[in-house]
């Protein structure tokens, strides 16, 4: 299985989207978080099963939120989630994020 790592930007986007959905209907924010977790599990199990959409950036659709995607790149240390974006947003945003993302390595548990 592949380790899935979220950038801080992707984490902020997930939190903002969950807050938006919760404001629309009680419980939808938590449902959004669950679907993000499920998408991350699908990436863990079969990251190569998602074809590159732009350069090496791939995306996985969130169930029950069909316009939302986790965008990720495959790295030696695992799958790096670089964005959580609505498909309604212009695709240039995801392409720019894919081109300029800074590599993030997971914290070494031995270093404390």
C-alpha cells in the first residue's frame, strides 16, 4: 500500500469545502470528510489505477460529491495530494498547482 500525504494547501481546501457543505446542510461537512478519507484509501490501494490528467498529476473523484476531486502526484515516499478542488473551478488552477508544488516528505517518526 502507498502512503498518502496531504500538502497543507490541500488540507486547507478540504477544511474550507467541509465548512461550506456543513453551512448548506448539517452533517454534510462530516460526510465530505468521510468521502475524502475514502478517496485517500482508494489512492493507497491503487494509485497507478488513476491516469495522469496533466503531466504527472492524477485525480480521484469524491463519491457523493461528483464535482470534487483530490489531485495527487506519485512520489517515492508515497502519493502527494496537492489539491482538493471542485470541477467547477477552472482547470488551470490544478495545472498550476501540479507544476509548482514543493516536494513534501513525511515527518520521520524517529526524529521526534
